[in-house]
C-alpha cells in the first residue's frame, strides 16, 4: 500500500483516533460501572444471603483417620531409626497441610472488605472478557442466574470497549508512521505502509507479552517459570483461560490497600492493553478486505472511464437519404 497524499492521511488518522477514543471512554465508563455494581451484588448474594458452605474433599475423612493414627503413634512410640523418624515428620507435615479449614459463616457479620471485593471484581473481569479461569465461581442458584444476566450485558460492552481502543491503537500507529517518514525522513509518499504497520504491531505485541510475564514473575506468580508465565499471558490474551495456571489470590489478600490498588492498577493496564492489541490485530485483518474491495471498485471505475470515448459534435452528424420508392417496392403487400 502506498500513501501519496500525506497531509490528508494525517487528518484522517487523527480524526479516527479522536472518534475511537471518545467511544472507548464512553463504553469503558459503562463497563466499569457494570463491573463495580455487579461485584458488590454478587458479594452479597454469594457471601451473605445465599451462601453455600464449602465442602471438604471427598478423601478428607480417610486422610483425617490416617493423621489421627500417626499422631497416636508419635505420642506412644519411640523410634530410633532415622528413616522412620523422617517418615513420621513428612506424614505429620502432610496432615497439617491436608487440614480442611472452612471459614465460619454468619449473615449478621457479613461485611465487605477489600479482599472480598477484589475476589468478585476479578471474577467479573474474567467473565466479561470471556476468559473464565474457573478458580472463582458462583455456587448458589441465584448467583449463577445473576452471572448469566451480567454476562449478557457485560460481554458486549467489554467487546465494544476493546474494539474501539484497538482501532485507536491502529490509527495511532498509522499516524506515527506517516509523521515519522514525512517529518524525519522527508518522504513525499509512504511505500510498504501495511508491511511497516504489521511489523510494528508484531513488535509491540511481543514486547507486551514479555513485559507482562515479567511483571507476574515479580508479583503474584513468582513460583512459576518465565515460560509458564508467557504461556499464561498468551492464553489470557486469546481469551482461552484453561485455568491450569492462575494467579495466587493469597498474594493479593496479604497486601495492604495502597499496594493492592497499585499492583491491581498496573495489572489492569496490562490486562486491557493486551486485549486491545488482539482487537487491533482483528481490525487490521478486516481492513485488508475493505482495501481489496475499494481497489476492485477503483479498477472497475477506471475501466468504465477508459471505455467511454469523447466524440466531438461534428463527428456525430450524419446524413442518411432514404429512397421511399425502394422501400415501398420491397415492402410486402398486405391484403
């Protein structure tokens, strides 16, 4: 693709940036309001009024009996063997880790705090952006019904937000390419425009994935390898969300409010930016079809113009003499 009218292209790209940013702001405010209200409603539905108590694992009873027997043996048996003693220690650690701890529930003392709000806000974001890791889910029937209703409203809003911001990213990259080549390189026309755009978009996406994975490595997912975090970032960007790798929620719960807000804000910026890059790439792919259609229309229009011949008026003058007698002789007799 070649851009010859650089000034007009700048104006068009700048207008598109402003229009898409306005739409993005409007839809993002609406989507954020829906997420905030829905998170609070889901908290009261799931944690207060329709709370479903957590159940211990199915094999917990067998583990509990085993641990009781081990505890009795520790109190009544003296072991000289080092290997047996280490075995007792390991089994004791296992028993402590297998202990089923269920939070006490009381509707009267049900109050929302930053930990519970963060939990259900995370659920809302992963739902409206269609990731769904599965580590946070509603358990009550009203909560599940409310989730369906919220998803019907929230998913289109989130998709529109990503789409408009992705278009703004696209037009910003195009605008910067034109400005750089025209101002810095003094080019009068831009050649290989789409190839340059695709290269910049690829480098931007690659850098985003690497930086986001590095951020997780130093925060909530430090126990995973760097490749696992790249895998997790890509799976999240593509809205697959297998759930085999998820952030450690306990890391967020132990933070104070200020650090929680700071880290969550940075994570949300990465989260939304990576999603918008996918929307930007989809918009870039669909632009090929529109460009091909416009080229076809231009080709057909040019072909029609070439088929039209301008003939001077004097060439259109012709004199035809008709011999009526000859026509009358050749005409059939009608009785």
